[in-house]
């Protein structure tokens, strides 16, 4: 806020001086000839145009300044809200180890999706005790189904999966069957498109007959129709 005030205040002062000066331009002679009057009229018109341009520029700068302040305030409020949530969780007689375990859990969840089991294992790997891990898991406010959905989307960014294969992968990562089902249902995948990508990956590294490729896709968890669609879309 202070950095914007340092910029805005001088701008407003200059603008007000500019407008004030414009008001002092008056005609002091009532005996000037018509040419002089015309020249003053022309000068006044130009001056008015300059004032309007300055006013428009100032209002535009003021609008941009207000938007920048709003953005800064939004960031500050967001940061303070997260800090406040963390402080409220830690102001309950928790030990230093429990507080640090919670901080670590929140940090991990900020940058990656975790299952409850996976996050617990990660915290234990960091050296936290069972009680510290339990405290962090119980107080990090994670929605494990939403974590599964995010994990599913992340997997699909880097590899092709069938719905069955993706569920198995999520369960391997520690999600429950229900959480994995939710993640698969919310990932937004087009399974025919996934079958196509999978077929193309196989063909890029090995030779297959059409029949063998379809069978391989079915083995990967695609339905028969998805496998056939994928192989066809891959140009086979």
C-alpha cells in the first residue's frame, strides 16, 4: 500500500497544480483587437484539450493504481488467511514436533496430491514420530477424495491409462477403493483418447499385429470397444 501511495500522491499533486494553473489564464485586457481575441480563443481551446487529455490519462492511471492495490490486498489476505488457519491448528497445546509435522504436511499438500497413507509415510520418512504424524494427518484438513482426483489428473498429464489401470495406480499410491473410484470419475478422461495414446506409445517402441495391439490394450484395462477405437485412431 505504501509503495502505491508514494507514486499516487505526487501524481495527484501535479494534476491539481495543472488544473489550478489553467484557472488563472484569464483575459486582462478589454481593449484587445479581434486578432488578439481570436488568438486567445485558440489558445484557450488548445488548453482545454490538453486539460481533457491530462484528466483522461490521470483517471486511467488512477484506475490502474486501484487495480494494483486490489491485487496486492487479495494476495495479502490470502496469505494471512492460510497463516491464520495454520496458527489456529497449532494453538491447541500441540508439541513442537506436532506443529512441525503439520507444517510439513501442509507444505506437501500445497505442491502435490497425497493419499492419507502416502502423506503419513512421507512424514515418517522425514523422521516424525507416529504421534506427530497422526496429529498432522488429523489436522491438515485434506479431502482425500479430492486428493485422489488431483492425483489422477496429474498421472494423465504424463501417461495414458485405462480407467481400470488408473484406479489400480491410485490404490497403489495408498488411496482407498472409494477414493480411487472418485478420482477416476472426476479426472475428466476420454478413455477412447487414452486408448489411442496408449496404442501410439506401444507402436513407437515395438511392432504389433493389429490383433495383438488390441489384446494388449485390453490387458491394460481398456474395454474391447475402447481398445478397437484406440487402435483405429492410431492409424492401424
